[in-house]
C-alpha cells in the first residue's frame, strides 16, 4: 500500500484512495462540498484545494488519488488557507445569510466552514446579492422543497438522482452566476429515495417538507437506531426532542443501506404520533353492577394474573409479530415452553418491495415488518396454529387464553372483524404500545415501549443481526416488553427477574444455533447470521428474490 | 521582409474549396506523402517542426499526438476545435471559409498519425457560413475518395463529421467541448484524466485547433526542418495568423512568421486609425493581459516573448486600443463577457467573474471606493489557479493587468466620481462617432 504524508502525518492507504478520504484516515479534515463518497468526482466546489508536493498550483483533493508512494500533501500552508478563505467568501457573497429562518442552520456546511475557514466580515458591501426571485419555495416533488437563493451549485443532488436513484429528475440549468438546480417540466422529484437529496445538500437549499420548521436542529437528541419500515433494516439516526421524534436520517452502514434510506421509512415514526398510546396496564372485569368495565391495574398484579391464567388455561396460544425484537420473541417462546403452550403463530405482513442501493448491488425487502426472520429464529411460528388460522379462521374460539404480543401487528389489528375473531378466545391478553381496537378489546392490556424506547436486535432480509438502542426511556408506567417478559418468565423459572437485555441475548445465543457465538456487543455494521438459506458476505445475492412477493398489500403467513 | 503566405495562400481562390481546385493548387500532396509514411514518422516530422498549438495554450502538437496510447484496443478520435468564440478571434473562420480542404487534409494527416478513424470538427454554432462550406467540402472529399473507407487508396479508413455548437464559449475548452459533443451540458471535466487517455466517448482523443491542423499538410509536404526555419527560434516556429481588431485602419487576419514585431503588424493594418496615438493592445485575445503600447511597441509576437512581457500569445487575437480608450470600461466589458460565459460549475469562476463585473461596472459608473482596486486584485488571486478549467484564469488576465498597469485610471474614476473618457456612441454599422 502506498504511503502518503498529510501535514507531517504519514499513513498507508489503499491504492487509489482519494486525498479527502486519505486525509480523513490521517485525522486531517479537508473541507469539501461537492465531494461525496458515493457520487462521481466533479471537483467543482474548489473547497478541498490542497498543496501537492510543494507545488505552486493547488489541487482539488477530491480529484487526486494516491497512486504512488511518498505523496506530500499540505493543508496548513498559507496558500491553502488563503484559497479556503477565498472560496468561503465566494460562497457567501451571494448567499442570503438567512440562517435564523433556515432549517439547515446548525448542521450547515456553510456555517461550519465559514466559522473554521472564513472571515468575520464581508467585502461584498456595495453590490446587490444575486437572487432568484420566485424560486425561494419551489416544490421539486412531494418531499423536497428548493430555495434557490441558498444553493451553492455543488450538484450533489443532481448527481444523486443520476447515479444513485437512477431516476435523473434533477438538472443543472442556466449558466455562470445564474446557474440553478431544477426539475424538468412535468417530471417531479418523486422517486422513493428523493429525500436523500435533502440529506446530502450541504446547505439549506433543499429542505424536507416533512421536517421543515419542525425543530431547530441543535435541540435534537440524535440516537442510532434501525428503521422499522421493512425488513431491509436501514440504519438510521433517530432525532427527537424530549421524546418527540422529529425525523429519521440514514446512518452509514455500507453493508446495508450505505448512506441512504427511502422516503417511506422516514415517515414510519409518524405512526407513534397518530395512533393513541396505551399508557398504563389495565384489565377488563365485571364491576359491582355486573357490567364489564375497564380498570387500571398495577404491573405486579397484572403479571400475577397472567401467570395464573397461563397456569389454569387448558389451551393457550401466544401470537407474536415481525415487529418484536428477537429478544422479545425468544422470551415469548421461553414463556410458552415454561407453560406448555405449543401454538406460537407469527403474524407477518407483506408490503411493497423496497430497494436501497448500496455498493454491493442494493438490498431489497418486501416484509412490512422489520424482524420476521429474527422472530422465526427465536422460535415463533413453526408448526401448529398459524396466523391465518387466527386472523381469518376461527382458531381463537377454541382457546382459553390468547396472548397477542403486539397490539399493532398490522392494519388488521385495527380491523373490527379481526378483533372480533381474536376476541373469541376466553381470555385475551394484548401487549403493545398502541391503544388499538385490539388493545381496547383485551381482558388484559399491557403497555410496552415503542422501538424508540427500547433496545433490541432485528434480523434483516440479509439475515444480518443489527442492534438498536433506546433513544429515550418510555414514559410513566410503560415498560420495554423484554423487561416485562423477563418478569413474567421469572414467575415460572427462577433467575429471570431483572434480567438485562445483555443477559437475555447471551442466553439466547447459547440456545439458538443461529446466534451461537455472538457477543452482545454486535459490530456496528451488524453480524451476518449463519443460517441455512442466508448467503453470508454476498449481500447482492439476498434481496428481492429471497422471499419473493413484490405485491403491495397485506398478507399473512404462518 | 517578403513572406509568402502559407496558410492563407488559397484565400482569394474560391476554386480551392473543391478537391479538384485544391489539388490544382498543390493540395493533398501532404496527405499522399503521409499515407506512405509510418504513423510514427508523421508524428516525428511534426515534432521536428516544433509546431505548437494555435488555440491558445501553445502545447507542442507532435508531443500531444504521441501521448495517445495505441494499445488500449479502443476507438481513437480526433476532435478539431473550431469553436472560435473569444472576442476578437476570427482566424479559424477565415481558414474554414476560404480553404476548407486544407483543414480536411490536416485532420486526415493527424488521424493517420494517431490512427484515429473518426474526426469531429466541433464548429462554433454561429459560424453558419463556415459550417455550410465545410459540409460541402467534406462531401466533396468523400466523393473524391479522400475520406471514407479507403482514404486516397491507402486502405486507411477515415470518417469526418461537422458538429455545430450551441453558443457557449466554454465549449471551446477541450473537455467542455467533449461533453457537448457527447450530447451533455457543455461544462469542463476534471483533469486528469486528460483527453489523450480518456476523451470523447471514453476513448483516447486528440484535440487540436483549426490553425494547428492547417499547418500540418505543409509540414509533411515540405518537411519539419523547413517549418522550423520559420519564426523567431526553435520554440516558436512556423507561420501564424494574427486577427487584428480594434482601432486600426484595416482590421483583419494577417499571416506572418510567428514572432513578427507588433509594430510591423500594426503597420500592415495601416496603423492606429484616424491618426490617433496607440494606447495599449491585447496581444492574444480577451483573456490576455493588456500591454501598454509605448512600452511593448516592438515586442516580437511569439509565445515566449509575450509571456516574458507578462501577457500571452493565446489565440493571437490582437486588439488595438487608441488613446481615447477607457481601460476600466474595456475591462468591464471583458469581465461581462467572462461572467456571461462562465459555465457556473466551479465556485471561483462562477462567483468571482460575477463579482468582478459588478465591481468594474460600479467603478466605471463613478461609484468606486478607494479599496476597490485592492479588492479586485485580491479577487483575482482567489480565482487564479483555483478554478476547475482555464476560464477562471482567462477572466483574471485583463482584470489583473488593469489593476497592475492602469491602476491610475481606476484611481481617477474613484477620485472623479465619473469616467474621465467621453462615452463613445457606436452606430449600427459598427462605426464609432
């Protein structure tokens, strides 16, 4: 591997690494706007100018690759600093400087670099700034708004639609100082990945219609998480303010979603706001007048009651869903084993195929739930009663006890007909974060955390186990389901009380072959499971074909 | 000095536009000779001649041809740069309108030398007459068997196409031209890779100016040694077309051995018009620094001497300015051109040319501030060398010379609060009052 010296730091890099990346590896930041690791090199923002081998003419670091040994790069010489100051001035002379009303403020490339490389005063004092009258609020598509006045013409968005989404809706129009970004007539920016252009826009020119004016970004608490929109399992940053989720942004994972995520995934958190929340444990019981009434109940009493019901029941079933974490699913299976429940139907839902491009050919998923594979590995599903028996058949009518571990397993959980079918069980227990029609019909409704409030492991379409962490704790009496299930399991098997997720995962790894040898601390890119049917390390081989079914709509399977 | 015209020998002989007429006047002897030589020998002959590119950069043509890799297995291309768009340039137009076969012959020899079977002549879109003449000449050359599957019976296959631009100066930049040729937005590519390695349609490509290629038949026919004997020294050889415009009695295209003193060129044009004094001249097109007339009156007009004087030969578009010329207004007009023609891709050129135009216009209007001259100079340093292609540097050329050489005129504008030169009304026939 060739060596390269950047500001006296000599490192070895792969041949062909460009200088921006090489410098990053050496711990030197080279400022840049138009460069993006997944987009073609255009070298046009000129912010990444560096001095090469002491030469007089500066070179754009993004367009120089390390090919031979001993390249000398400097970013700390006066020539480079002067050029950076010059470029910053050029960027800012025509920029509106409307930071107080700009969504990008706080995460803006212009603000950051102006602070670091710019100067505190303007020499552009007697001229009028260039503006694009009438182009301040142009909807490029349903998700993206353009304010041309703020644009710095880096063309990242244009290249994204040409090179990543492959849809090419955006173009670079006009010339010189009048250059602008836009869509072609009658062709809106409406591809499934369109909001990514907002993420890669270094300034506030492109803003998201969903996030626009929702929050000042410096108030956002940003936590790593996983999108629950489908079984691709895009790595995301969940950004919330005081437990109000404001947006999802993609988090880089080269093996899965790379730098991208789809527009649908970005809106999935809105379900947490639109559906009513199940806030406290409650049960249905006969009141003094003999009428059934719903009353609050404490957790201990609720779990004790559930233990009794499980002990007494003649025939029980525990239904899980692909929304559960693998740990939750495994604990459910443990409870079932401890109480001789044989029927563990797994409710799954098919959605449209969603494809996220990455450098290995992309990942496609068509489950509408994030963790069908993890739930299956943990022991849900299998022989016996199927989800179809429950939801479309009359299987519940034969049950003394039915536990549905997810009150929002799909839209069917809100369907009165389905709820009525499930309600035919003698005693219906529902876990869930949503106060769905199903939860309201339950004899015992137990409030558990949303995926934003809990930690756990999802197994995506590639059979890759990925960990996510709670972004914020659940409010009030709501508890993470894994904690509740551990407490319930403790009522049958000693030693589960207060078990941490680490304990649960470690026990699971001991017992479930697919997870054998996995440490609780999964690598940041996740771990490909050794499962028959998975094709480790060849991500392109998994994908749409693996499960078939590209139709939209809800299906159920055992 | 009696100099027998070489490049312009067929000007005034309209019959030379056809293959027959051109042959009668001695044409296609160079191509016939070249096709009997090895391609490498042709390149060596051009190297011997010392021919440097006539488009502006002055890169040795033979050397450029030798950079084309022959072992890639890819198609190779010659693109002739006929996108002559800089203010004051009109030499290539003359060559195409009056001697199209000479250009076709030059292109054919170059194609043979680098073993390219396809040649595109990218012509400025406004050159409709030159385009029609070239199209006609190419058709004639096909009919006469000069072009086609069996060029002059040699077995060498050569196809030639005209491609008209759509009105952007930036498409005269070689990679911008390739983008435009490929049907994309005309904006320069990041270099390297250079076109000799990855050019048109991802293939090795030679790009030469019209005048450069027009020299080639004569080099092959009469030998590189003969060619090298013309001009000032071994680095500045051959005949050169000078497109003289501005305040002279007879503006036009003049052919001289390269390195002709400016004074001789001016005399050939009948001197400064209306008996006025020479104030300054631009030796090499809109992007060259302005030279004061008195100091550089006898400057030999070749690549190296002009570079030493702080300007450049460029495209040899000589613009002469008399004593009534306001330098600030002239440079403001040039800045307007570059601002208008900047492709908008890279930051220093997009923003810098715009800023320079605004500043210069304001100074010209008499609203300048004392600090504006140093601000202009600083903007120049920020653009210069930092832009993606040469257009940024080109835009800086005249502005920098204004600040350095005619600083006092800026000061005068600022001090007077008005332009000290009378406004020149220009009538529709182009004559100034």
